[in-house]
C-alpha cells in the first residue's frame, strides 16, 4: 500500500470526530455572544497559547518516540519469528509443523487483548513455542546457537514491548491539556468580532485543537495507523508459516481493520466478557 493511501486511511478514522468538532464549534458561534468580555484578554490568550504549544510539542514528541519504538519492536519480533520458523525447518524438519503451529497459536492469542496487555496474556503460548526448540536433538551446532540467540532476543523484546506498550500520559496530563485547550477556545470566542471571517477562523482553530487532542490520544494508546502495524504485519508471519490470515471478528465489526480480499480466518468469541474461548472459522473470498 502506498504512503498516500495509508495517510488517507489514517485520516478517515478521525474524519467523523473532526466533522463533529466542526459542527460543535460552529454552533458555539451562535450560543456564545461576541466580545463577551470587556477587558483586554489578548495577553492572556498569548500566554495560554504558548503554554499549550509547549505541552503539545512535549507530549507529541514523547508519545511518538514511544509509538515508533513499539513499531520497531513489533517488526523485529515478527522478523525473528519468521527466522525461527525457517531455521527450525532447516535444522530439524520433523519439528517444523509443530513450531509453525506454536507460532500460529501465539499470534492468535496476541489478538485477544490490546497491545498494553499482550505480553502478560500470551506467556503460556510463548513458553509453548520456546519449548519446541528444546526438542532439537542436535544441539552441538552453530545453527542451534543461532536458535538460542533467537530465544534470548524474543524474551528481551517482550520485556521491551511490555514497557513500550504502556500509555505515557496520565489523567493529570490530560486534565492540564484539555483545560488549556478549552481556555484557548473560550478566549478565542470571547475575542471574535462581528465579521464572518472572524467566526470562521475561530471555528477552524478550535476544530484543529480538538483534532490534535484526538491524534495525541491515538498515539498514546497505540491505535494510530493500527491496521498497518497491529494487524497487517502479523499477516506476513501467518503467510510465511503456511497459515491463512487471521483477524478477530470484533475488530472487523468495529471497523478497526478491513478483511482481506482473499480467504482468511476469523476468530469468533463465545463470550468475550468471560473468556477468550473462540471458534476459528474460514471465510472464503471468491
């Protein structure tokens, strides 16, 4: 998928919120009277805007750095899993099918929960996958040393992944940001004059602030462009180990991901509120 198409897909996810914000702030131009405050508040607006810009810059830099670190870890982990499967196939062909099945179960289990809880939730499947390597008979080879290195790398990456998947911003951070954003918006509405252009600029600026908050939240909870790095990248692993693509039904229903235009598997939970037991169905696409 080209970069332009990815950007368009990302933009479409916040389109509804952006339109809703535009309508909301447009309605405020009718509700809030013009020049509601008699005193000069331009200096207060400058101070508030500068503080907000500094905080936005800091939090965007921090969340984006954490987000890109998480992307790198996911790419590195999936690469190691493919390499592990290929190496097992060459050094111990009798274990290849068992290893591919273990990797398949591990990845499917990772889709049960959000990224924040993925490591804790998949320890059982991960240990079962690692246990397959212990069945290798010929351990006195350089290839087995390579496999041991893969195991160590995967364990380290899971620890890093567990740290990177956490949200950076807490409740206090959001309270400060939202308070400053609301203050800026109220000051803008209070300062606008009777001209149409003044109202339009106020609405657009207010909508932009809301969109930035939405994007910041998406970066912080790792849902920004999640279809690419939380779903599609794992499908490459399924393909390499000879399995059909897999998607949780709940993710398709909620439109977090689009099903492929080829035959794929879908996980249907029996009662997701109580357990992650599911039935995997094959969806044939003609």
